[in-house]
C-alpha cells in the first residue's frame, strides 16, 4: 500500500514534526490537518508543509490512507466516532499518545479495531507547539507500535517501513 494522503488531527510539536518529515522525505504526499487553533495550520500551509486545512474532522479526511491523531490522550478517544463514517476501509488510524488502553478501547467500541494501530514516538523537546516542530526530530528515534489482535501483519510491516523512511531508528 502506497500512502499518498495523510491526515492530522492536532498539529503541535509531534504532529508538526511528522508532517515536516513527510514533506522532506515524501514530498509527493498530500497532507490535510485540523487542530484546535487554525492559525498555525494556515502558516504551515503557507510554508508548504500542509496542502489543506479544515476547521473540523469532516469528509475531507475520507481519502486519507493514514490519519495521525496528535491531540492530548484525554481527547484522542472522541475522534474515533467522528472518523468512523468518513474513512475508507483501508485507512490506518494511529496516535501519538503515551497510554493505549483507553485509546484502544475507544477504537474497538467504534468498530475501528481493524484500522487502529497505536503508536508512540520516543522523541520530543523541552518546548511544545508547532513553532518548535522539526523535520529531524525523529532522526534516530524509536517509534513504538501497539497493534491490536485484528491488526494486519502486512499493514504493520508497511507502517514500520514507512516510519523508517522518515528517519526513525536510523
């Protein structure tokens, strides 16, 4: 599966750094984002990082091959129900939260267990927000994936290879 369209829900340090790395290593990807504050997204669009900005999770996410949920853990869970009627069956949902049980339960309860592979990048900075996002933040960092019982081994392998191409683990 070639990942061509990427969605971001939340766009701070981690989401912004993933997007900047994607733009550097996979410039052909089309990226869309929504976040609580839209002004940083419009700046990222002006800078060429994002292709599309939207003010909420809507049908613009329906063509995504992968969607990163990069909000605080307490809000990640609410997005599964919003995404369920929108995403295509092959879309991979992942997150960057530090805990997984409540997130996995929400994905399962929404009927998205086959789409969800939990993730947690082992990288960060002492600052937060898009202003501090770097395309090199993940160089040499680990990305921990937490697949569900229903996760396809093939999709997990592709996701791992995709992240390796962004500088993780190198």
